[in-house]
């Protein structure tokens, strides 16, 4: 079961996340569970694999907002970096950033079990 302590150990800024949820830890943790099921993770991976920078930007930008609002810093940072590169339509290898996002997402999901 996911706890505030586990989120802190993961690297989330729980003070900020809880502040955005008016101090309601149960609500905050529920929102994190929903965020981990966000279809934009798969959409981002699909778009990057297809070299569709526009679709990748849309997915990354959406994830950036969700992850930022929940203060999930370890996942937010690489998503933020990708969003800005995609916004500029930078032709680069997004593979390492995507790998980091998916690895951190899997780490967080493992904490939820």
C-alpha cells in the first residue's frame, strides 16, 4: 500500500502534493493511483516510436501537468525535459528519457502494491 513516507523515499515532494490536495493524504494517494493509469504514458511511447513529435508533445504536455500537480518529481523531471524538447520540435533520441519515465513509473507502481 502506498504511503506518504514511501512517496517521500521515492523522491516526491509530498508537502507540495498534499498542499494541492488540501492536506488530504487519502485523496492525494488516490490521485496518484489514477495518474499511474493515465493513457498518455502509452500515447507518449507510441508517438515517440512513430516519430510523431506533435502527438508526443501533446501526451508529454498532458503528463507534465498531472505529474507536476501531484509533485511526482522523479517522473516529472524527465517528462518536463521531453515536453520542452518536443515543444521546440527537437530531433533527438528520446529513448533514454522515455526509459527513465517508464522505469520511475514502474518503481512507483511497485510501491502501490
